[in-house]
C-alpha cells in the first residue's frame, strides 16, 4: 500500500465519519423534538383543551371543571414567569413517602394546603388523545413518565400515572417517581 492509498483511505474514512456524525446529530435533534412535543390524534376527543384551564402568572393553573389548582411545574422545578413562563431546574424524583412529606411541607404561591393528588384527581389531567406526553403540554410543562398519586395499592405499592402514554400503573413505594402537587380550591 502506497502513501497515496493510505491518504485516500484516510480521506474516505474521514468523509464517512463526518456523514455518520451528521446523521447521528440529526437523529438526536429529531429525538429531542419527539420528547418535548406531544403527538396528538385529532380523531380522539381532546378532554383537556387550553380553554378548560385558567392559567395564573404564579406557576399555578386552575382546572375549571374539577376546581383543582395544580402547580404547572413538577416537584424540583422552579417557575419562571419571564418569556411566557418556563420551568427551570431538574425534575426531582423521590420515594412515595418523601413525595407525601414534601407535599405536606409545601408553601407555594401563597398557599400552604398543597397535597399529592389521589389517582382519580391525577387522571383528570391525562390527555388521552396525546402521547409523549399524555398531558396538555401547553399547560403542564416538561411532564415526563411516572407520577405518584397519594393512593396506595395494597401494602407495598402506590398508584401512578405514566404521562408518556396516559396509563395507570403501580410502583413499589420504595421506588422513585415524579410528583406534581395540587390543592382543592373548594375547601
């Protein structure tokens, strides 16, 4: 093999590597877009349209049908009202007991009666016409996978909602999941 052959092979490998990296970068961008944008089916009724909610400028939203007030951001995140409102910081997963405790200790937007929703309350914000996430992502920002409910299932499990697909499930209480807090405005 001559030096010209080695140089030619190197050049071909470099071109192939560059094309592969471009393809990987493009697929990563597409994957990120899929993660952060819900896919919705217009043939299934939208039970959670934006008009169902009253959005407050303090990181809370009231469901006008259930009269429940929800935190827009998941636990661990901070609401920032600039630029139309965003959730900052990382999502914080915890065990079921820690999620219940954090809810009892929460004082947010001038209210101290926040709690971890039961499974029936949590189901009310599922958007069954959408996946990834199965929630109105105009209202509830950066929602991902499994969220705790306060509802136990037997001795060791608790009910959860998987907001990737809207399914109800259960997780061992010693395991970890995310949480979003709620308060009842009718109390």
